[in-house]
C-alpha cells in the first residue's frame, strides 16, 4: 500500500508547489498593477497641483495689477474688472487643488494584494488544520 500512496503524495506535493508558485506570481502581478495605478494617480494629482499653483500665481498677478490700477486711477472702474478676473483665477486654483488633494487621499485605500494574501494565508491555515486531523 505504501507504493500506491507514495506516487499520490509526490504528485500532490508537485501540484501544491505549482499552485503556490502560481499564487505567488499572481500576487506579484497584482502588486505591480496596484503600484502602476498609484503612479498614474500620483501623476494626475501632480498635474492638478501644477494647475492649482499656476492659477493661484496668475490670480496673484492679476490682484497686484488691479491693486496698482486701483491706486493709480482711484475711482476708475477698470481695476474692478481686474479684480473679477483675479477672483475667477483664484476660484479655479482652489478647485484644482481640491481635486488633486482628493486624488491623493484615494491612493492606496483599497489594497487588493493585502486582502488576497490574507485570504490565501487563511486558506492554507484551514488546509493545514484539516491535514493534521487526518
């Protein structure tokens, strides 16, 4: 009987080794995919911060021009137009900043690799518990 059980045991071990190797490869691929997604989100967020900085800088320039025209022309409504434009630029800068900040917060919230690894460890623990009972 030992001769019959030996091939079964070795084939089970080979199968288990192949399964573990495949599982490890899949976890590595999942980790790579998640890392790539995070890099893409970071890149988009950096563009958002860039535009936020651009619009806030432009708002500052327009505000300074408006202030200069306001002081020099006292009472001439041209500077009011400059203030409105600078206010719009400031609002756009704040919107881009908020969007970029929201993107940064979402990075890494859902860690599928960790979830999958945890379920795999639990499955192996359950399997180990069953084999010791036999």
